[in-house]
C-alpha cells in the first residue's frame, strides 16, 4: 500500500512517478493498471493502482503526478490526478 502523505475520508494522496500503464483487458471500457513509485518513501518499492481510460489518457510515463486514491486498499484506484512539474517538486523539497 502507498504511504500516506495526506489522509482524509476520501482516501490517500501521494506524489508518484509512473513507469508503466496498460489496459487490464481488450474490452473498450477496460480499466488500466498503472505501475508507479512514490516519492514518499526512500525504498525502491513499486506499487500499482487502477484507473479509468479517461484518467489514463492524462498520464505519461516518467512524469510526476499528485494523485488522490480511493479508500479501498484491496482495490486501489486513482480518483484524481494532477501533473507536477520538476520545478514544483524541487520547491516542495526545500
């Protein structure tokens, strides 16, 4: 499970870097499985979550995103994504 950086009743939030995303099946309305690493931990752990095609179309590999997850750890899904630039990341680290 993803380490919490900001928690509320809607789920967890984290800054992630995506390295792979692919459809779960060949169906037109299939979910996408997104594999990523978080910036919240120093370990080299990889995680995954599912998302709709609409959100998946906003995602690019090797980009950073501020993501809001649902509150179901057995079926993690992205509820909201917002791209974070490297300059914004550096500002947050200072």
